[in-house]
C-alpha cells in the first residue's frame, strides 16, 4: 500500500469562469477522463472591485470563480498542470491558482478498486 501513496495527485485549480470550456478541452487533449467543477467566490491580490448599481456604489469583495478538481496518476500531473495553466491564462490579475496535492488513497466505491486502478 505504501507505493500507492506516491502514485496519485489531486490537482485543484481556481480559474475565471469564462475559461472553463477552454480548460476542459485542454484537459481532454492530455487524456483526463473526469473532472469535478464547483462554482466558487473568492479574491486574492485583486481584492474585489467597486460597482455602481442604481446610483449607489458598492464593493464586491468576492468575485465569481470556478474550482476544478482532477485526480490523476503522478506521471500525468505535470502535463495536466501545464494544460490548465496555458488554457486558463489571460495575463491579467485574477487568473487564479493551481494546487498539486498528494493523494493518500483512492477507492472506487462501485468496484473496490484502489489508488491508480480506481481512477
């Protein structure tokens, strides 16, 4: 079971919502078979922005984002990160972040398969 500790990575990416289709296509091109997408709100260095609504100015602290989660074999992780970064980049503030996290264990509920076999 110890070798399973190093063979699977979870990649989480926070991106701009309008980049989702491009990122999804890029992931399919590098062989990713499944992703989880969650609508999210947040801010980083851009600290939100000010909007005008019915004559009143207000601060939007949390901006709409999309969180992608992908679990892949270790040997595929670099290609996945590169694909996400290239497809999500606009070159402007707020493009997002990518996190690579080691996965201790994966279990496919239906079959009981473990780790890389469960992907």
